[in-house]
C-alpha cells in the first residue's frame, strides 16, 4: 500500500508485481553478485552476501568505487590479486 501511495501512477504495475522478501539476502551459489549489469550502462550491483554482508561491505564498496571510477574487472583483478570476474553478474 505504501508503494501505491508514493507512486500512484504505477499502481497497476505495483499490484501485478510478484515479490519475495528474505531476512538475509543471498544468492543460491553463495557467491555475491558484484559488478556491472551488462544490459545497462549505469547499473552496478553488490548484493546477495547473506550473513556476510557486514564483513564484505568495505571490500565490495571499494570494488564498486573502482568500477564507477572507470577501472575494468581486469584492472581490479591485477591490483587486488584475485579474479574480480568471478563475482560479476554477467552469465549468472
């Protein structure tokens, strides 16, 4: 109801949307989604860490900051010493 109150012009879509809610957002393979969403030029994600969210927050934030600043996953992998591609949402 709050979404309809905030965005009345979207009421039809809000009412038709299927939603799920969990207390600990996680992804089924246990590896968080971190990086660019290739279908959109301006969308990066950092989600799905489950109960490790607080532990991973600073590192995830640094990777997002580097991507926003123009570094590639190859640059990040070289600088930080791990395969940044393994967290990418591409292909998952």
